[in-house]
């Protein structure tokens, strides 16, 4: 199979400060996914910088392969972008017109391609590939109609997957609307009234900076009396240093990266050896709530499904179950009500965070009737379960398609 390899820029030519809001798309490793180039968070560079980095120019139909960071993921540069540039951790392949480039990307993303990437990219420090090693990939080239059928099979599966994921996302988004509707609250009326004159007695948690002063307000939740979070939870700050106490044991360690934004779902989690966690870490128990205080606008709030330890970038809250239902509380903490109060109180430029005392001082509409809370929680749980089921079905669709593709390539199944 004839190909032209295109490599990315290196060294001083590649800097974060060259990013801008528009211009030439600049593709990074995080943008290259098996389902295609992720367009939602693209970065751009100027036309001048693009011309300076012309060696790493890519165009529609080029197959982009990650060679470091995340090894061996391939995607086709889409028609919608026409032209772009790539980071040094990606290479581009320009293929013969006789080859279906989506087929090549599909093969590289299959177990057959993954095996080769791992074998060729083995290093003592971190896995990576170079240009010559990518050239050693063995890619079977069946007749064009088989390539086309394989490509269409995978593209159809990714489209169906996206439909299910979109429906799951819609279900999660509707939870906030449902929750506030059940509480009789109009979120539009909750927008902060920024006033610079405040009585000293209105200030809490020792905050005298501008944001704290102008965003504090008397929030009206209609018939529901506002409750301070600290009235229904207590902060748990029991810490351990896993590398010292559990070095050879598997532990449940939760970082903020394991908590999905806006949904509070657990993602990409697996136990790790205690020796891998070097810092003092807060302990949590089943039923505790982990509230992400680093970059609070990311809205990461998880209701613990087991005991474990977590990053110090989260605050561990233990709900008083005599006053609040944990599922109901998690939903409130994920809602716009909480975001409206917490985000303005963050401090710091590069790594903005909010203090535990500020988190505990937010006001929430918590009905005294626990049965009402539990009724709302039951419906929220039902919707979350439905969304989770859709996500599982979405991944199964792709996995089944990949299995079939591999069988076709190996000649174990017809391509029709």
C-alpha cells in the first residue's frame, strides 16, 4: 500500500500560546478518536503559523494516527475542515485514491491494529511510535468493495452510537429541569443581582473580595425556606497516605477525572495500587458526596458507590440522612442553583478553586418532607438508569461492529 507520511511540528515551533479562537484547525491527540475528529473543542492557529508549519499540513482524507500520549488511535481528517495542522504526537498518512481511507483508520483502531501499535511502540519509559515504525504496520488490503463495506459498517455503528449517547445526554439535562419543576422554582429568576453595597453582617466565611461581596444575595426559593448546605451535611477530612499505609494493596482512588461533568457519573475508574498514590488523600465512605472544588464550573459531584480515598481537589461531604436524601442532594449540587452560587466564588487564575467553607455556605431549597425528597430521587434514579442503559447499548453497538469487522478481515465472515 503506497502512502506518504506527514509528521507534526517539534520543539520550539509548537507552543500553547500559538492557539487562537479561529483560523486553521490544529489537531491534538485528544481530538483524534476512533469515531472521528472531535470537533467540539478544537484549537486553531493563524494562517501565518500554519505556513510556517507547512510540513505538518493535513487535508481532507488524510488518516491521522496518534503516536504518543494515546498510542495508535486513527481518524480521518474530515471534509468539513478541508485543511489543518497537527501536533508532533500525531502523524498523517496520505493514501492512494485506490484505498478507502476510512477502512485504513478502521483497521488501525481494531484489535489487529492495536496489537501492532503496542508491539512496535514498546518503550522502557512510555509507549510511542516513530515514522518508520508506523511504516511497518501490516495492513491487509481486500478488494475495494470489501473496504467500502467495512468502512460503512463502522460509520453506521458510530452514528447509531452517537444517537444513543445524545439521548442519554438529553435525559441527564432534563433532570435539572425536572428537579426544579418539582420544587416549584424558576431558574431564570435565580440569576444573581450583582450589587456592590452589602452590609458586613451579610458577608460569610471571611470573604471580603469583590466577587464574594457582589454575588451574595437573599435567594428566594418560593415556598421552600433556603437551607445552608452545612446544616444538612458535615465535611469529612480524615486523611491517609496510601503509599505509606496501603502500598501493596488495591485501593479505590477517585480523581476528578473519574467524575463526569454535569452528570456525576463515575468514568474510567479502576482500582490502583496504594503505592501509586503519593499524596495525603481524604477518605470517603459509601453514601458520601465528593464535590469537586477545583475548577468548580466543571460541575463534578459524585455520590460514592463504595468506600475509598480521593483527590484533595474534592471535598468529602457526609449527608445527614435524617434531613436530606443523598440522591436528592447530589442532584441539587449538580443543578444550576449550585453553579450560580459557587462559580463566582472561585479564586485563582490558572487553577481556580472554591474553598470548603464557601461550598458549605451555599443555600439550597431542601423540603423538610423527606418523602417528597425520596419521590423526586426515585424519578431521578430512573432517568439516570435509563441514560446509563443507553450508554452501555451505544458502546455495545461499536464493539459488535468491531468484532464483525475483524472477522471479515480475517476471512471468517462475508462482507455483504
